[in-house]
C-alpha cells in the first residue's frame, strides 16, 4: 500500500466510525487533520523504546484509525469507538493493552507528561524518543509553556513536539483568539523548530530524522482541518458536527477519488 493509499484508508476509517458513533460525536475535522502526522510518527515507532502521547485529545478517532490501519489494534477493537462498553472512547483513556499510555481528555497536559517521560529516559540512560502530538489551539494553555521552558532548560533532545498547525480551534481561527507566533515562541524558549507539510508523511519523517541534538525539537506541521473532504476543509462547524448518511456517502466518495482508492 502506498503512503497516499494509507492516508486515504485511514480517512475512510474515520468517516465510517464517525457515522457509527452518531450523536455521541467524533470530532471529525480534528481527526482528519492529524492523519499523516500520526502515521509518520507511529510507522517508525519502537514499542520497546519510544513513547507516543496524544495531547490533542480531540483527534482521538484519527489516532485510533491510524493504529487500525497499521494493525496495532483489530477491526473489532476499532469498531468499539464510542460504543457502550468499548475500549476506545471519544477522548483517549489510558489502556496499555490498547497502546494508549496517557489520558488526554483535558487539553494542555500532554507536553508536561512528555517532559516527565523524556527526563526519566535521561536519568535512566534509556534510549528512545518521546513524541507529543499537540494542537495549535491547545497551545493557548499556559501549562504548555511551562513545559516548553523546562524542556529547553533541561536540554531534552529526546523530546519531539508534533504540532498539528491547522490554524483553527473549537471556537474559531487561532489568530482571532490568541494569535501566537508558535515558531518565534518555541525558538525564544530555546527549542529547535522545523516547519513542514503536515500532510506529507515523507516530509514529517524527514523532519524527525533531521531533529537537532542538544535541544528539544518542535515540528510545526502545516495542515488543513478536515483534510480530504471538501465540505469539511477549513469549516470549523465540523469540529463537533454529527455526520449524516448522505454526507457520509459524499465524503467517502471524495476520499476514495482523491486518494486513488479502489
């Protein structure tokens, strides 16, 4: 399967699970936004050495779909999304058996978890990287910047912040709400910053490989919220909106055509 097909089938999973979830909700657009970021990080993930933390809890369905496509969880597990008694709720809930190391229903805490993990690896002289996937809107949370400052002070070069930089959050455009210049702020704290196309698995993988030693690294992955479905792209209504049958059919057809799926 090509990288493009993998991205496409992951989006098909997201749309199918969102339809099945119905009024329980699925945060569809945030999940479509982070597909390639998740794929790039998890494809090269070392279970015995690395940690992956989804701080952007609103992208949980995207994370589950990636794990399903990479055969980390079964179809039965994936299909339990938002179902009574299922192991995969709308916000990630810690379950080592399901490859989820941390809860992230509360936004803004994942980077602090990541700093703790990265520091523990340094103290224990353990190999491996700590990936934290954040939303740009989530970075309005002040606790993130305490973690950013501490990570730089401790020179945690085994820590990678993957920022889903789609310029939207649940209440609107990031620039209209808090207007942070993420590149300058990370750099001012002493992080190495890399910008890339957040919908190119190759570019994200290259950014991870080209990380700087001696400092934590932030990869600002430029993305489109709702990527892959025309009526969802940059349409913030789809942060929460419930998917209907006709919309699902149109969305699936668009994704299959756009990503060359058969």
